């Protein structure tokens, strides 16, 4: 029995080494990425121990006293916990409903463009906002919506409507945040879907044309089913970030009047960890987010396997 197990292990090792020796440069190119992951993803995991310590900069990481689950009890007992949870889940749900389908629809529409020069022009236009920082996006938003000479308030006033301070009004804050996300990243998100559509066999479309299928029917019965596995994978990965919302965007856009509808876990961690120095406490909050994200990935993967027979792996 032991001999058979040894032979199987040796056979697997030989096969693995054979693959590496056949394509050595591909594996050499992986080395910088592996080093990056080890340094910035795995080594910092040790820092999660701060969630169970009462960190004191004078004593240092190793000599700071252990306090167990003290910070978790504190976090779950604060009155703002449910507000943070509500706001985070609302932002995630709005992003899933309004933002997630946009790159797919854009990719389908771009795929229908036959003039290659017009197609590339449109692609460039929708990709450009991705390369703007959130500071620039915030500045553009301010120029358009500030009541002190903003484009939109002046336009409303010119047609006899009342000026609305959208930047300070909690009723419009969430819609404004989702609108910024769509404008900035929807075009960039089409790249992976366009790549998947390009990989679909042209013979499928030719057969559909012979059978008299319209462009809509080709998209419905060929294109969408062919990229459905990719859509499921990206959806599962997004569910892993259910408690993570773009903190940079919200930190820049939050104002005192909109804090009740805009404060989320990420901005809470920033305010208490970076600005107030509560490192152990905010590490506990971050660990809570990570655990929830991992659980959501596992659950969504299991659900996808049961419904479709395939999931993340």
C-alpha cells in the first residue's frame, strides 16, 4: 500500500516537473506575481492577531496584551453597528442590481457593432473614465452638482425649477454614488466579457443564421449562454465583497448630512483606525468583514454548483 502511494506521488512529481521543463519561461514569469502575493497577501495575515490584542505602540506587536474577543463584543454592541450593516448591504444590493448588468449589456452591444473603427472609438470613450482617480471624479461631480454655480442647479433654475443641493441631500446620495461607479468602471468591466464573446465559435452563429435566427435570438441563445459561466464566476467573486464598498469614493463624497445613509464598514474602519488610532478594534472589524466575505463565497459557490452543476472551481 505504501509502495503504491509512493509510486503515485513520484509519478505526479515527474509529470509536474515535465510540464515545468517544457515551458520554463512561463513559470519564471510567475515568480514576481508569487513574490508579490506572499509579501502583500500572506505575510500581513499575521497582523490579524491585533484583533485579539490591545495593541500598544510602546509595547509593540508581540508584547501587547491579549484580550480575546473584547473588540468583537464592543463592535457588535455599538448602536451604529446595524446602521453600518444596513448601509453596506444597501450599497452592495444597489451595485448588484444596477451596476453588475451594465458591463454585460455594454459588451453585448459593442459586439454587435460591425464598423471596427466606430467600435474602437466607442470602446475608448467608455474605457477612459476608469483611468480617472476618485479625486477627479469627485471634482467633476462637484462642478456639476454644487448649488454655488453648478451646471445642473443652474440648468434647473433656468427652466424655472428649484435648486436642489444634491451633494448634501441624503435622498440623492446613494443614487449619486452608484451613478459614479457606473460611469467610471462599467466600460472597463466590458473587457473580460468581450474577450469571452470573442472566444465563441463562429460556426454557432453561422448555423443560427442559416436557421433564420435574428441578431437578438443569436445573442439570447448563443452569446449569453456561452458567457453564463463567466457571469456566475464574477458574481460569486462579487458576493465575497458583500461588506466591502469603495471606501475611497465614499470618504471623498461623505458629508455630515449624508453620513447616516453613507457610512459603511470601510469608512468606519478608516475613521477609527487611521484617524483615531484604534488599530486593534478596527482590525477586528476588518476580520469580521473577511469572514463574512469568505462565507458568502462558499455559500454562493455551493448554490451555483447545485443549480448549474458548476461554480468557481
